[in-house]
């Protein structure tokens, strides 16, 4: 069976072309990782595992995406609301706000994401580990020992079960042990600098009972208010092999089918491999930078591991919650001040819309809670989701400038807009995109007011600037809030037009026209009126209008001045205040301005300095502060996924109603190519760049419609006919599923 699978996979890799084999990007070591955040990661969106070594044990840290403690720590938001905050700011009595709305996040151990448990195997008699490989083509981890024993494990792509197996065991017994987390004991959290702060025992759960049989282990962990989760491990011996399955369930008894040698597919391997083959076949790239390309494919692997229909959206660590006896970094929550949004950036261009839709599915699922929160805290109708939020949509508090910001919903609404624009799915537009965008706009209209013909926000902020001090609030629009408001009202007008609601379109355009211009000066984009960027800072919030909102275009002279001046100011202040995700975001900003060499440099810095050995983004500079003053190592995923989008932005961009192919190619790239990257309008694009020149561009019009495309430099033909671009853009009316091939002349 393995030989057949290998042949099929070879055929698949050959078909995606570019001479690139996914096996070149596998994680390979000659030992087990010594800590959880360097472990081999496996996942299927709902279940996750980290494979590493703890003492003389091989450890599988188990996780499930919807395991949460959602006990509420926030006060009554009908009383301590946005108007109340405004009053305290006006009175300059802000300490009470910090104590009431900020402090619960740090002082209470809940709400929080929960780790599940661990499986351990005593490998002390198996000899030295000589090979530890994660095959990203099939999401299979294989560990080889000098004794000849081989360990394999994977999590099924679509079934909520994990597999483990030992081969060549001979006379050695290696049986699984269940390790229960310390929710009720006194074990101290390990001091591994994960920005977690509190041990799991602070949650105060009762200890569950471990029930063992000859070939099973079952454990039920009580959590809060009658909720529980179960872990079940089942195994069987087959000669010199040990084969086992495990699962984790929430509020339901765990069950796993018995393992039978006679079953055609005893562990589901064939269907698992099929899913991953289809995932990898969605798109591919080939670039001449080995470091960046390897990191890109590892990001794509992680994306396939953490996003799946029916599973929750991607949290800070998704299905890889910290296994260190402590709460996960920043409680493993949904951080909507950038983390969730950046995590989904690459899904659209890299043609993984199903994975991207897990975000809008979750936002839609918690829409009712978002509406309740909006009415309670802001006192108006419409939708605005909290910036720091639980699985079910409950606000968690924290620095309220972003955790309860009035523009969080606008940024989340962009993903409904993107999911529609990249898919052109009429059902999704009608049922979700149109209502979510317009209801978000309704809220933002309701919370703003007119003063001398100019629409204003009662209090504005720019995430993480001046932290949570009273000086973090501005009485005039920050460029972060203003950019999101401009985007949202513009999008509301567009979706109203498509819906056939002319009155709605005119209304939103009127609201849009009431907004002021961005605050810019010789330093480019200011943080807010009277507040320039005066020091290095991690959050690129003042530059939202450049990317991801794309309200500015460097091709327009007036925009170019503001963009270039902004970059000069950023460069002058340096990167000492940046985290890893800052470099990924900056790569996207540079790519949008056609500054390709600077963009690729940001990606190289991210991959070399801000990632663990297993490719996890650790926020801080892991080379002692070469580029950043942050040298800690809390693991979060948004930097990883924003990195992947930084690569996509070099190759294909959707901007201002047209597609641009090879928009930002670094000067030392002579050859690169990509297949089936996706652009707005539901166009799939493939292209080859050889010896410093674009050779061809192929477009598949998935839904049909007007194609506006900016081809690379040079003359191109379409169906043998010479093209006559207008302002460097070729326009073609297409039919659904039509294929067009633009061929370079000469």
C-alpha cells in the first residue's frame, strides 16, 4: 500500500510542476524536540498533537479546538459601557476603567483555551533516535530508533481520531500511558517564557478518574458548570507491531472503532492521504529563495492542519495549546486586533477558500452574541464583535482600546467581503456577506456622529499604541479606525449596489463622504492627529489603508507620496519594537508599493530570526535581539500565515478592480512561477517567469465576468492576437470556466 501511495504522490508532485518536491520542505531532525513549542505539529482543525521528547518518554501533547473554560470575568457591560468609558476619559479618572475592564483578563485564569492531556511512551529501551521526520505531503510523523524500531503517527484529515504505531518491536513492550493535566494539583508551570502567567491548577477543576483495560485508557475531565471532556486511547498488538488510535471529545463520551487487521482501511490512511493530496493540489509556487520557499510550504502545511469545515476559527495557537502546565500564551484566545485576521490572509490568494471560510463561519455562528454585546456595550443596533473573545463570542476584556474597539467588526467584515470577492459565490453573498457587512456598517454609523458636516467617532485608538493608558485614546480619528470605517462604508455601498439596493448604496456613499481625510504629513501616515510615529512599534495599524484595506494605490501620485513617506518614517524608527508578525505584515506593505527587495528581506528576517526549529512563530527574536528588542518566545500563528501572504503578494495582487501578475519580483530573481493562485473575481491564475521575463499567464475564469489584468512588462498575445492594453491593463469579457492563455512575444 505504501508503495502505491508513494507512486500516486510522486505523480501529484510532478503535476504541480516547477520541479519542486514537497519532501524538500519536510521537518527533519536526528532527535526528538526537547520542548512543546519545537515539537512536530499535527492537526485537522479540530484535533491537534505535538510530538516531542520529555525525559525518556516520547510525548504526544493532545488538543481539541473547542475545549474552553468560558466562565465570564467581565462586569455588566450595560453599566460599564462605552459611554461610561468616555466619561472617565473626560474626567481624567482612567484608573477605574483599567481596574474594571482591563484587569480581569490578567487577574482571572478564565476564560481560556484548555489543553487536553498527553500520551507518553517509554522509549528508554529503544535506543537512540536517529531520524525524526514530518512528511508534510501526508502529515505523517515518523521516528526511527537505532534498534530498528519505527514510530509513526498522524491525525486523520477528516475524522476526529489520531493514529500511532510502532513497528519492529521484537521483544520490547511499549504501551501508551495517559498523562493528565494538573487542573487540581500543585504542580508549578514551567518557566519557559510563554507569556502565560498562571498554572492550570488555578482553574480549580476536580480530578477525573482514569479507567484502564487491557487495551484501552479512558479519562473524563470535569471542567466547569457540568461540562467535561474525554480522552480515549485504544490499541492492539499485531506481531511485532503496536497500532493505536486516540480521540478527544467535548461533553460527550469518547468512542473509537476497534482496530481490525481484516479491515480494508483500519486507520483511515487512504482517505487521509487523499485529502492532503487535494489540499496540496489547490496551488503551488516556485521561487529561487530556498529559505522563504521552505517556510512558505511549512505555513501552507500548518494552514491545512488548523482550518477545517465544522471546526472553530484559528485562535492564537489553534490546535497546539501549550503543554507546560500553564495557561496558553494570552489564554489561546481569539484576538481580533490583528491575530485572527492575519491568520486568514493567505487563504484567498493561495486558493484555499474552504480553509478561509472557517473564519466567516465562526463569525456568523457567534453573530447573535456579537449583536448582544454591541447593544449592551455601545448602546446601538448592528454588529461589532469584541476584539478579544471566547469560542462562543463572549468578550474577555484586556486593553479595551482594542479588546472592545468600535472598529473590530469592520476588520472582520473584510473577510466576508474577501470570501465573496474571491469566490463570487452568490449564495454566500446573499446569506452572509451582504447582511454582515451592512449590519456592521449600521453599527458604525450608529456609534458615530456629525459635527460641522464631518462624521466623528467619540473615542478612537490605534491598537497597542500607548498600551492601555488614557493617552491611548484620541478624540479624533486614528488612521487605523478611519481606514476601517472608510473600507466598511465603501464595501457596504458596493454590496448594496450588487444587491440592487440603490437607496442603500447612496446612503452608504453619503456616510463615506462625511469621513475626513487621513492624517498625513511629512512622516507619512500619523498614528492620529497630533501623534506621529515617534518610536519603533510592533503594530502596523496606522498603515491599514495601504494593506490590508488597499484604499491607497502607489500607482496614484498623491497616494505614492504618503506611502513612501510612511516607509521612510518606519525605516528611520527601526525594528527594535517589532515582533515577528511585524516583519510579515511589512513584507505585504512593501510588496504593495513594488519595493520587492525590501519585501523579501522582511520575509528572510522572519524565517531566520523569529521562528522555532519546527517553524512556529515565537514573536521574539530568537537570535538574541539582532532585529528586535523582544527576545521572548510565546508561540502564536498569525505571523506564520501573514508570512505566506507576503510571498503571495510578490507574485499576484488583486487591487482596485484589476489583477496584477508578478507585481513585485525581487531584482535577483531570474526564474519563478506559480500555479492556480486565486484573484478577486474568482479567477485562477498561473504564470511562469524565466530568465528575467514573463513567458505566459494562464487564467481560468471560474465564474466568468469582466477580467481586468495587468500583465508583466513586454508584449503579449491572446489566441494569437496582439493585445492593446489601456493604461497597461487588458480587459476581456469571459464566460464561466473559460481558459485564457496570454503568451509573451519573442
